[in-house]
């Protein structure tokens, strides 16, 4: 009974405009940033290395290379600060969490594109 109520309230806050993506995909996250009383949208483009949890608490981690340094950022999937998530490329990987990318550099760190 109580779990039903929690699930019903959570479903109201779920972001329905989330595209279908998984680990290995190259995405661009449009994230709202507040600086004082100004608000702007910042882009973060990289490879999804994991998706975890489910429902309102679902998060995904995006990794990109910035000036030769790996930068990872964890985004809550249903956050109101995420304006949109754009899938640029579908990646072909064999596992759900691709942390092995952290040790790879250069051409080895590339992910093959999934056809179809």
C-alpha cells in the first residue's frame, strides 16, 4: 500500500523525454547551470560508461577527454536541470559498465559504432 503511493508520486517527477541510450553511446547532455541570478545551458559531450539504479534515482555517468585529461560527470537522469539528452552515436560494447575505458588512451579508447 505505502510502496504503491511512493511509486505513484515518483512517476509524476519522471522525465518522459529521455531518449533510449545505454553504455557505449556517445551523448550530448544539455545541462542548465545557475550563476547568481543568470541561467545558461552548458553542453557536456562524451561516452556513457554506466547507467545505474532505476526510477527517480536513476543516474548515468558520461566520460570525455578534455585537454588529454579524462573528465567524468554523473547526471541524475530525471533532473529538472537536464534540458535534453541527445544521442550522437550508438556504441557497440559487450558490457553494461565500461570502466576499462579509464585505462585506455588514444585509438584503443575508441568504441565501435553499432549498426541499426
